[in-house]
């Protein structure tokens, strides 16, 4: 028998060429997110704001968030149930692994001032079986009493099964997903700007893996890995897309991310209503060419937004003003822009 070999890179390159099969999600979803994203694009362009923010000092953060919100096409927050989805993985006093709690605190205050009915912080760590253990160490528990918010570990939330938007050859035709996510009015994705040794780069699109519950699918979310990380990222974002993204790019991580990398100072937050366009902009800031990232390509082909610079309107700083080249895992050197 002839042996057929294919490299991992070639296999992933096929991903962007595969069409998604649309399967309606269950009725628990409180709004049609794909229609909302289309309404928010202006003149068929996606608005993304790069806002300089040199530190996590409260006044500077609040000023930056206000600027970015006003310069993009944000969703209506008043009277809505808002879920903030940060990126929480592991604790280290030396490495910027997680979305900084000070940025999340500023966002809670901002959304409460806009009249949100409720603000919830929700995450399901894929590395730690107990997300609360990470919360405690990085200061998230302090937010409960300070702002009267709930912290929900999505790994252990009540679950409801929904049919997914999936590739024809996908292992995932339906998923048990947390009630907190499915009953939300707005999902605000707040990732840390980092490199990743399995996906090359991790920002808003990949941040959605945290909604898959470990209590059902194990650690590190085994169904995601069996199905293929890149493919699963696209299917999740097609099924339950976020409404708005705020990337923590004040201090990011380069090298052996998402846990063992080194701190990288950027001094900005990147904001916008379309996850792919925000991620593509953040990638360019990191010295990465977005169309070389396979799951970015697949998201673009499957109309989850655009990674093309000509489809994105930068409404504040320019990429050139803030660009900071990131060191990548050796397997992903090909992502570097030339």
C-alpha cells in the first residue's frame, strides 16, 4: 500500500477552502448575531480603533475605552445582559498570560455607566480544571463586591445542546454550551494579545474556545482538539459570534505563548465590532500577515468578516504608529510579514 503523507501546514491550508454547512442554532440565542454584525458595518467596511494606552492606570483605561467605543460601531448596551469573556489560562506572577483584571474592571464600570441590565464575567479555562483558582490569584474575585457582578465558570455552568454551523466533515454537529452564553444579549470578547504554539496567534476568534465546557468535553476541551483547533475556531465563531472585541494589547506575550512566552509591551487596546477584522488589525501590529494564518483565511472565506486591509477602516491610530514585531514559535515563522 502506498503511504500518503501530508504536512500539518498543508493540511491546515486546506481549511480555508472548505465551505461551512449552515445549521440553525437553538432558540435560546437572544438575538441574530450575524444580522447585527452586518448592520454595524459602515459602507461595507469594518471599523477598528487602535487606541494608545500606555498603562493599566484606571483613568487612562477609561479614556481609551471611551475613545475606542465612540470611533467604532458598537452595539446598544442599555438594558442588555452583557457577558465579558476574558482570556484566563493559568497564573504566573512573571508572565502576562491572562487578560489584565484592571482592563476588565474598567469595562465593567463602562458598561454599567451605559445602563447595562447586568454585567457578567464568564470564562472556562482549558488549562485549569478550576477557573476560580485563576480568578482568585489574579484579582477577579475583588470585582464581585466592588461592582455587584457575577463570575461564572463556564466549565461548570448549566448546559443546553444546540446544533452548530459546521464543516461537512466536522466531528461537531451539535454542542452542549453554557446557559450564560446562550442567554446573553451581548458577548464582549476581551482577549490578551499573544502568540500560540498550536495556532500561531491567539486573539478574539480563538478566545471563544473558552465557552466550550470542560465538564462535558474534558480538559483541554478534547473535542476541539479531535476536530482540529483551527476548524473548531471557525465553527464556534460561526455559531455563537461575539458582538464586540477589546484586545488587551497594553502588555502582550511573544514567543512560546500562550503560557510560557515573554512579556511584550505594545501600549494599545484594539477595539471593534467584528472579531476577524479586529484580529487581522492586531496581527498586523504584531508583525504578522493575517492571510498567512489558516484560521483567519477560513473565517474570511466563510464570510465571518474580513481580514483585508482595504475592507477595514482604522478610526484612530495607524498600524505604523504602534507596530511592534512579536517573536513567534519556530513552527509559525512563515506568518511573519515581509
